[in-house]
C-alpha cells in the first residue's frame, strides 16, 4: 500500500468520524433544552398588546431578519437553511411560547445562535408576540386591551 493510499484512507476515516460526531451533536442539541424547564414559562408572561408586538417587530428586524428574512419566510439567504417562521409545522424545536423563548435565548441546533447577550428576557417575550403575529391565525394571541380600568 502506497503512502498516498494510506493518507487517503486515513482522511476518509477521519472525515466519516467527524461527520458522525457532527450528526450526533446535532441530534443531541436538537433535543437539549426542550424538556420542561421550570426557569422558562410555557406561556408568555408578558401581556400581549399591540405595543409589545410592535417592539417585538423592532427586535426581529434588528436581530432576526438577516437569517429569517423581512417577512419571516427565510427566502432571502441562500447560504444556509433558516426556518420559515410563518410555518410552525417547520419549527423543529417546539411551538409553545416557552419553546420560542428558549430557542431565541439559548440558540437551537447548530444554525440558530443564542441571543441572550443581545436581548433581555422582556425583549425576547416581545419577540415571541411578534413571531406569533406573522404565523397562521390559530397560533396568534389576541391582543389584550392596553387601557384597562
């Protein structure tokens, strides 16, 4: 066996090993953090108002649109596959408010980075309200009156 053949075989084995490790990491990270975490409420604790949704849109445009697109459909960026945020059936990490919060704050899988350094918890909850507003009707929250007696 020539040196070139040995190097080629070694490179192939290493490549397969790294691919398997990455796949295992991807699967592990997809399931990580999705269990009920008592630190993250399952339901958004921030009242849903038009003002909160509007602030959420501002956070979205600043931090999310680069990957998920202006309208949330993730059609503009061809460098990687971002999730279409208008289609909850494509959300791989859950559709509950707590799932959206957790994915935004701590990241999700290998492609979604964490935003805990850029957004505080209140801003993330406002973002969750906005994400609900761009999806199907059955996933939208009804805005509460802003001027309660």
